[in-house]
């Protein structure tokens, strides 16, 4: 989606011509229950030619594939005895409590984020599931603070201060 009616909000080179408040109003049309159902909010800005043409070496698709396969295996093992459950995203709220345990520091971070971003119970569960997946991708048994922080980051469209 575009983030504003003119489409240039946050564009690195062009200016957004939307009047004050228009961006918030535009975003509010897709807020709440719909955004709650989307796991990852990622802001993408246009890529300029220099960046496209640069020979900077990114992680290869093969590497990423391997990491994803490993995370999938971890999740298969986790849900091995449950026939209709293969991935973290499919967990019930009950299962999230069992599987996505976080320490006191993590709980504190999440509590602050919930209050600051005004997150719903559904968004809370999403964050825990995504944090579990990020930990799986990193090959970590426990969800670390950094995994949680990254998962919270993916709720950017929930932020009250977004485009504010
Ligand atoms: Zn605009």
C-alpha cells in the first residue's frame, strides 16, 4: 500500500504534497482489526539506481533458504504430535503462552511497547509468534530481547506516532 494519498510520504527524494493530517487519516482507514491480521509491517522506500547497480554482496538466496529450512524443521519438531500445526503462525493463544515464554526483561519491554503503541491482545500474540520465529531463524532456544525488539519493530503501522 501507499502510505499517503499522493504516494510520496517518506520518499527519499520527492516531497509528499498531502495536507497535514491527511496521512494519519489515510492510514486510519486500514488500521485496527485488519492490521492485527498482518504479521509483518515493513516500510519500503524506492531504490535508486546507484543502490541497484552497487556490487555490495548481500546474503545469498541459498543461505537464506537454508536458514528458513532449519527454522521449519525446528517448528516441525516443536509441533510434531499436533497434526494440523506446522508453523508458529498457526498457534492458538493458549499455545503461544506455552511456547513463546519470555523472561522478565522481555515482559517489561513488551509491556512498555504495548502501552506506548496502544497494541491489541491480537497484536500482542503476533509479536510473540514473530519473536519465536526470529529466534528459530537464529537457532536460539530462548526468545532473546533482540528477537522481541525486532518483532515489535514489525508492528510499525500500529504506532500512534507513525506519520505523526
Ligand atoms: Zn502524500
